[in-house]
C-alpha cells in the first residue's frame, strides 16, 4: 500500500459539501488515515476571485501514482471542475502533494507537488497532519517548510457560520 497525501480545495459552489463529497468519493478506492482541519484561505495566484476552503488528506492506496492521478481527475470532473484559466476559480482541485517518498517528474505528474513549498494554504494543513514528514527533495519537515514559507496570505481554520 502506498501513502498518498492530497491537497483539496475549491472556491465555487457549496465548498464544504464539495470537500465532503470529494472525501467520500476518494474513500471508495482509498483508505483515509488523516484529515486536516478545513481552512479558509484567500485566493492565490491572481486569477481566481473569492476565498477557498482547503484541506489535506493522508490516504493509503494500492494504486500506482498515475492511476491515482486518473482517479482524482475523474472526481474533480464529477464535482464540476472546468479546466480553463490557470489558477482560476474552481469547484474542486485535488493535487497529489506526496506519493510515498517518491520523486516523480513526468509530463502529467510532478511529485512532490512543485508549488507546495510556496503555498501556506497547503503547508498549514500539511503541517497539521504530517508535521515531521520530510520533503524528499529539500530534506525539511512540513513544519520547517511552513515556518520558512514566504507566502503571507491568511490561512485560518474555517468556522461554520451561524
């Protein structure tokens, strides 16, 4: 079994319901080990408008990395993901952050995720669930990466309104 760490997020539709549905669909073929808190985050990258809800999941799967990518892209599509503007608005985005301790660099898949070290909306929930996990390329823990991150966008635990 492989350990796969996924980052989930979206800023369109019923964001909480979409995160919950994504987790439910992932659990059909993977075993959930840990789920971070849900975080409310500002849009990152300049092409999306409106706050996101983000979460990191740690799962176990027998799928290989490319199969996992295919599976999560099916889930994104099922949840209304439209691929248009890079870093634009979306109902659901699921990224493979880590796949075991592997370093994968293909045209379709880059693991560890190439932008995870520069994004607090990934590092904060990642440090919550895997604080001591060592990035296989940089040799630093999730907690160290979060502490050194230069991203200043606010990331806070989401509170249900009302």
